[in-house]
C-alpha cells in the first residue's frame, strides 16, 4: 500500500524523516526551521532577543527623515516587534522597520496613555489641522484652569442649562421633521408610485431631446437642454451682422468716388477759366 493510500485509510500521514520527539522531520532545512521555531518559521528567528517579525501597518501619514518622502497611512512593513517598558499594567510595544524609499530605520511606539502611536525616530508625523466647523464636529469646551467642562461642576451646570435651552428651541423643528418623516413613510406604495412616475417623465423627456439632437445631426457628446420660452425670446432679439465688412467696403468706395468727382470738377472749372 502506498503512503497516499495509507493516509486515506487512517487520515494520518507521516513523512519518511518523521521524528515523534520534535513533531516533524529533521533532515530537511525547512523541517529543521519549523522544528525550531514552530509555525512562526523564520519570523521567530530573534525570539531569544525578545523580537518578533510581524506585518505592521502605518497608522498615519509620516514624512521620511532620510529623503523627505511621504509614507501614506496604511502602507505595510515587515517590522520587528519588541516590548519597550510598560504604562501601569499595559505593555508599550516598539515597531522598527525600514522605509521603502531610502531604507531609513523608522521606529513607532504605542502610547497607552493617549491611546495613540508616536514616531520615535526615522520619520515625523504629518500634521493635518482643520477647523471644527468645516469638519462638522463639536468643539470641546475647556475651562480657564485647563480642566474640561466635565470636571468643573459650575461649567457642567452652565452647559446643562445651555443644552436645555437649545433643546427647547429645536423641539419644534424636530417635531416637524418627525411628522414629515411619518407622513412620507405612512404609505410607501404611494410614494414609490409617485417616484416611478416622475422618473418615467424624466426618461421620456431625455429620449425626446436625444431624438431632436439626432434630427439636427449633432454629435452624441452634445447634450440639449429642455425647451425654455426665455431662450426663444433672447434668440429672436439677437441680430447677427454678417455683411458688415461688405457695407464698410461699399461706404469706403463711395467716399472715394465722391472725392474723385469733387477733384475732377475743380480741375474742369480751372481749365474753363483759363480758356476765358
């Protein structure tokens, strides 16, 4: 019976260099690595130094100090992970990697205190500032002594009064919005029917404009707009002066002929006087 047939028979397959003490073969190079490092393989070659090679994803945009190249957020590296102290009972992890542009060593550490990452060396974090109003986020109120409003009882009381006044002012608007939402969702079949009717009208109008474009012999990239009475009025009031150059030349020629006749008449009168 072949080895494959034996594996089918008892669902177990043992290679020829199987060693029950280590769980794998020792003759092959790959087998010896697996026997030494387990399933981690070459990623655990430095476990004796407390280093484990992992895939690390850059948590934010950074500038490389070696070549000033921008490393975008989400770029992945083969980083060496090691412990670098603790914050109370939380471990601080350090990740060392090389930049893909100039092979500069970049070290990033976890910051459990602020729940963030910090760049220790090799790069600098890209500062991205924005206004809270432009981003549509709430502005956190900070007291005079640097404490937040949540830690100041008087500030918390004042903010509570402001929030209640704002809620009373927005109650009517919220009620109107809720009633409008209930009215629209009361009969979804009627709303869907009205929407489909409006879309059919839009498609019909677009088809008519496309047919008119084809009759005019225009290219498919030209998009005609719907008919507008104001456009008709403006078009009828517009006059195109196409023969202005002809009229200008005619007037110039007429002026030249008139000047020549005046000169000719003066010369004839002079000759007549000489004859007299």
